């Protein structure tokens, strides 16, 4: 068996707070058709390559290398990714 290492890839991501719509829309580039907000639990339903996926408060929303969007739980995100530069987000992070 041959072993492989994942190539280092820089992605863009936003941690969903339930209120940072502007930062999320910048990541998505457009509000139309890619995300739907569910007010009752402050979740976001995202159109992904695997179908519609739910992002809950605290989840990260990632833009992949080909512009694809998907949510990832905070615990997995923090184990998988490290910050390489500060962004120009709404809160200055």
C-alpha cells in the first residue's frame, strides 16, 4: 500500500455566529440560491456539491479551492486547519 499526504491548501472560512450575515455573504459572493437562513434556530442551509447541508451556530463555512461551499463542525475545523493570515471580516478578524 502506498501512503499519501494531503497537499497544503489555503481556504477561506467564516465561523457562523447566527448574526454575521455580511461576512457570510462576502464568502458566498451572492445571497441568491446558495444559502437560506432558518430564523427559528439561526441555522443556514447551504447548497453544496453533496446537496443541501445545514450549518449551525458555531460551525465554520468553508469555500474550497474550486469555490465550493460546505459547513464543517468547529471541532473538526480546528483539528484540520490553522490560520495563515488575518482576514478583513466584519469584526476585524
